[in-house]
């Protein structure tokens, strides 16, 4: 596999990851509208999941009516997702040089799991919702692991190419 092929594959996975981060970010701000919409079409109005969504919607609606400034936290959550996505432009350009960003993203994906399980328990979040939150970390680490492994292969190929080039140059200079 060539470095060009590896870089194209890494770029595709990183673009997927960046788009997913941005989408998850921009959906944080209009949470009241989104919850109202989901509750309006949810098929099982007596399921525990629907009742949880309805409880969340009522809480967000009440908070937005009484204390709209608290929604500013969701705006910052959206902003953080977008800023983190921007950080992945580095590995998009040069994955080997910026592998630390891929490692950073992988660590963040792993840390989602204890945060969701521990903070979710403390905040009274139902287990199925915490599992859903954990899935974002699990899903996110898949493309990042693929990118990491391909970047390491790319680095090895680049090192081999550099050694061959140096050897060729040394031979030409010694003639």
C-alpha cells in the first residue's frame, strides 16, 4: 500500500469524524425544538424511553422559559464540538506530523465512557441513556483507531522511502 493510498483513506475517515463532530455539535443548541419534534412522532407514548424524552423536553422548555441564559451552556457545547473538529484539520493535511491529534481524540472517546457512567449515575440519568452516550465514544474511536493504524503504516513507508533516498543520494555523491 502506498503513502498516497493510505493518506486518501485516512482523509476519508477523518472527514467522516469531523462531520460527525460538527453535526453532534450543531444539534446541541436547538435541543428544545429537537426534543419537541422527537416526542411528537415517537411511536410508543408509554415506553420508559419516551417518558424520559418527555421529561427532558419539559425540563428544557421550563428552563428556557424561566432561565434562558442557561441554554448558553448548550451553545458552548456546540462551539466546543466545532473547535475540536477544527483540530482534526491538522491530521487531514499531515497525519504523521499530527498523529497526536488522533491520539487526543481517541483518549477523549475513551473518557466518554467513565464520564457517562459516573456522572450519569450522580445526575440520575437512566442506564439506557448512559449507554447511548457511551456509544458515541465507541463509535468515535473506530475511525480514529483506523486512522492511527494507517498513519503508523504511512510513517513506516515514509521512513523507508527516506532511507532509500538517502542511500541513493549517498551513492551518487560518492561517484
